[in-house]
C-alpha cells in the first residue's frame, strides 16, 4: 500500500493564468483556507481526505517563495489518499461557481 500526500498552496493550484504575448492575467485566486467554493471527487469510503487551511509548516515545509501580501504564507490544502485500505483511492478538487471561457 502506498500512502499519498499532496499539499497545495494558493500559488500551486488555485491560481490560473492566461498568457497573451507574455502578459499574464489572474483569472481565479483562492487562499485555500476553506472548502467553500470547492467541490471534491473522491473514492467511496473514508480512504481519502482534504484539509483546507492546513498549516504545512508543521511538516517542515517552508513558506511559499512568491506569496503575496495578505496571503497566509504556510497555509494551503492538504490532500491525502490511500490512508487505510489496500485499494487505490483518489481525491480531486474543482472550483464551483466559476465559468472560464476562451483560450
């Protein structure tokens, strides 16, 4: 059995960019402090888990290198799968209430 741990900071998952002639526009941004505005798909049972607002400095991970003023430098969402059973499990996140169009 393999345990899977994935920690995302706002700059890693929740910021989507659109590039036009090397200019970047922020389309969506979230601090990942709350599950409000996020949907999850996960394997049946209790073998996967998401923890929004997780302080990953407790795991010895340093603050995000490019955090912005107002960000929580060591907070994000922690995703865990394959916790208890020998079967494969999964978890995915997606923003709800958002509509992205165009290229």
